[in-house]
């Protein structure tokens, strides 16, 4: 199935740019009122009115924008919230009968990884990170020192939950870890899905496995934002987006943390969202409303958000009498020093979320808080660097190269590389080295002769430090690669044989996805029953190329023309998703290539209409095409390899078939005289050729032997042709006179017609 997720996201994004914003809000508000469990929304009223004050939390607006882009996730979210609320309320009812009951029977410690992405990530020290962890553990246990400030009227509601946090003690690949990563980068957070700070390719840092770790990104945020987190129950949200982002000046209690957000409460608050808490006034963003709820039964009804450090008691339109609203709750917007509690209802709600949401519950069984035990001798094969599937080589010796990581505790001083091609006997290389624990290096093996063909190579390590590897399951890496053979022109191929790539041909691609290589398609053919398919439909690999490469072709240096004829079929998925077909040749065995043909998008397609289903061409959608490479090759190279390169635009499939690479040599007469009337004698078809094309030819006439005109044509400088066919097949046999009339001369030649 095509993974159309990203495309639709783009399309919806474009739509949203065009939509009137308040109209969208109105639509969503109606939908939210209709569904009791909801994220009611508004534009960020507060930020618009007072842009200078920090925006405590943008979770509400992030969720709102997300639901506009992915309406289907809104439906799924509401359904999961309804199911969740039933479980939560059932527990709360049971707890009334048994107040000592806890939602989590024992303490559950969540492994946390903190990614610091800043111009100077050392600004946030390990100690500052630890200060944040200390705050989280105190706040979630109800052991925070400032809980003494909880007003007497609220003391009985104080929640003391069983969720705790540790800094991860092992990396996703089970190596020792501090639970802190640092990246020097000017990338700032753009709250929402695909936040750049969460993606290495955009200058951020990729999430660690979100099923094993709670990811926290600490960075710069724009617009005075302090933090946000997606809530649970979003099936369309990329796993890479799960976790929370906090501004570096609102993280921890020391170092770069700055008042009034230097008590670590931004992370306390955002992890509340991560575990499905809403703001105390409801899920809208600071809109005055007593109807909106946080669906927690022990927080007072609250009209809107509260800022700063209010004096107790504080009443509002929804709770008009003392003790008033709970502005000191972690899920309000007050300053860090003014906050001091979750309620028991909130703690139960978070623990219910952790133990029931499928995108949270695996955190409970993570081993991320447990340091790994390293074996003494354990080498991990990471990747085959050479040979590779990214290029094509001619037959030659290859130097196999393998990147390894010493994941053993001991320094690695010796290792054996075993290289097996196509399942054969391994070629062994013994190497001495000095690789410290948890370091990587690339090892060269002995040269291996590579014959023409499509090969698999398996490289594995044995005998680290002369001993058995204690974790042998991670010692092997594999790769495929092509070596092209030799052939003479004309090279004619219709891909009818089931052997693919054909003997002497090569296939390759420059992504890491070997399956993206060109394939032989048996459901599409210009002739016969098969063709070559470049799959742009199922692979979203923008800009990545797949390649079909011919054998090395002998080209006569005396050839007067060299041409690549082929048939193509292609469809466009949309006007945005555009694929490209390029033809290149190499005279140095694939080290360098020269482009001689390039068509993309509307120029490439052979089906007029956009096609959103996987494209399979019909018989009449094949188009003949030719790349004339005479000017590049003639007289210069006596062998070339030709590459058909497909460049992915996540559009639709491109097919080629019936390739014919050929040369033509002109007759000596044509080269010397500049014209040729042939064949002579002829049985019917007669051709007049000029080389080079004549601009002075003004007419051609053919007379019978008795002087009767039987054929003529007139030309101008611009219409003169260098190839003129004349059909004499209906004429009687005998002698005919062909006359070529030029501006400055006349040429007459007798031609014998035979039957
Ligand atoms: Zn919030």
C-alpha cells in the first residue's frame, strides 16, 4: 500500500493556509460542543493581547492545529477519550469505597532522555538536568517541599501518585547512557507535528524509542513559549513527535533556568498533558467558560487561566465563593513558585493514562532505568560500506569494508573479518587494531575478485580478541551489489528472460532501501510479457535514484552515430509529485556519468490524467523515445555503459522496455560526395541521403528512361531534408533518372529498378 500520509498532510496544510481561521474555529467549536470530551480551541487570545508575557503552554493550540490537519485523528482521539473517561470514572467510583486504593499498585519509574539542542548545549549542565528530575519526582510523589503552601481547604485533595522518573541508564541500542544528549544547533522548536527540534535531519535530535523512553527536548522556543506536549491517543501522530519540548530557561531550577519559571514546573505541567491531563479550566485556551471541564472530579470549576502569583483565596465566575479556584494547581498557568499540587483525581487520571493508553503503557515495562551489562568481547557489525548498492562497477577486485562497533567492555585488539559472496566460502582477513569500548571503526578485508552479475555479500566478524564473541547474533551485515559485464552493440533487450537484472546488466539505488531497486514487471510490456519498473509509488524517497545499467558496450570509433532507442510509459500522481527519468553514459566504468536525456513530470508522462492508483500502463500508453548521444561519444570512446536513472518524486511508476542501443556507419560515398542515392539497384524503396543536411537542395525529380516525369518534390533552405524516401515499387523494371537540383548545381544519376 502506498504510504500517502505525508502527501495528504501537505495538501491539507495548503488548504488550511487558504481557509479563514475564525471559520475553522467555529467549525471545530461546534464539533467540540457536540462531543462532550473534547479539546475546545481558540486562537491564542492571550498571546495576541499581551505578546510580551511568556506563553506558559502551547499544548492547546498545538492540538488544535493538529486536528485541523488530521481530522481523522480528531475522531479517533475523541473516541479514545470517551473510553478513557469511563475507565477513569469507574476507578474513581471504586476509590470512594476504598480510599487507600491506588491506580498503580507500585511505583513505576519512567526512563527519561533529555535532548539539549542549543547553540551552546553546555549551558544546560548535567546538574541542571538532575534538578529537573528531582522536581518531577517530588511533584509526582506529592513530596515537594512547597506543598506546605497548599491551603487547608485543598489539603485533603493533595495527590501523591506512584509515577517516578529516572534519567535513562541505557541507550536504545542498550549501551550505557547518561540519559542526556547534547547537540550544537541553532534549530529552534516550531511547536506542532514534525517539530524540527525532534528531527536530526532538521537540525534537531531524533526521538529515542518512544515506547521505552519519555523524550524531553530542551531548546529555544519562539514567541515566548515555555513548552508543549502532545496528549495520548493520536494514532496518526508520528512516533518521532511523541514527548515534550521545554524552553531552556524554563527547565530545572539552576543554571539557565530563569525566574519566574525556574522551579521546574514547566516539565511537571507538560508531563501532565503527556499523561492526559487538561488545564484546570478545561481544554480551551484561556477562554472564559464554566461549561468547559478538565474532566477531573476534584478540581474546582474554573472560568479561565490564571497568571502570576495570585493571593488566596481567588474566586471567579464559575466558583464564586471561598476557597475559590485552585490557581496553585500544576495545570494552571501561574508562576512556578505559585504552583504546588496535583489533586488525587489528577494523579489517578495520569496513572490511568499510563496504564491504559497504548502509546503510553509500554513505558511501564521499559528497562531504560537499568544500566546494561557489557560483555567483555562483543563486536557489532553496523554496515557494509563496500561493496555498495549505491553504484555500479565493472568487473574488478573489490575491497570489502565493514563498519563495526566495539560494544564489549574490553578494548578490541584483534578481529577476523569473513567475507562471503553469494553464499560461498568466506574469504578471511585477520586484523589487529586498537578500538576502545563503545567506539566505531571501518575495517578493510582482503581484495576479492568480483565477476559480472548481481551479488549478495555477507560480512561477519569472529574471534574478537582471539575469543568467542559473547553476543554472536549482532556480528553480521549484508549488502547487494552489481558488477556489469561486456557486450557488443547493438544491444537489444526486452527483459523477457526471468533473470533480472539480465546477465551483464546492473541495478542499484542510492537510498538505504535495497527493495527500491528497479524490478522486472510482468504486468506491463511494450512487447512480449515484461518490462522494467521504477517504483515511485510505494517508496517515498524524494530525490533518491534507482538505476538500471547496461553492460559495458564496445562502440566502433568509426561509428558515425550512436543512439539509445527505448520505449517508456509513465503517469503522474499529482502536479506536485513529479518523478524524473534520466539517461547517462559513462566511459570510465561508472566512476563519472554524463547526462544525455532528462524528462520529468508532465514531459515524462505518457498517460494524460493524474493517476492516484498504482500505475500500470495500457498498450497504447507506451511511447517511443530516443537519446542521440553521437555528439558525446562519436570517435571519442570505444566503450560506454549506459544508465537509465529514475529520480523519485513520490509520484507514480515509470516503465521502460525494448531498449536498443546501436551505432550507424555511413557509406564512404555519402561521406565523400555529401549525397547518396541508394540502394541501386532497388526493388522499390529508394532513399536520398545528404550528409550533412543540405540547405541548397531545391528539388528532386525522377524521370523514366523515355523522359517522362514520374515523381518530384521541391524544397527551401529550411525544408531540405537529409533523408528523402521515394517509393518506386509500383513502377515497371528498367532504368530511371534521378535528378537533384541545388541552387548552384544539378546532379543526375541512373537507377536500376528490378522486380
Ligand atoms: Zn498546558
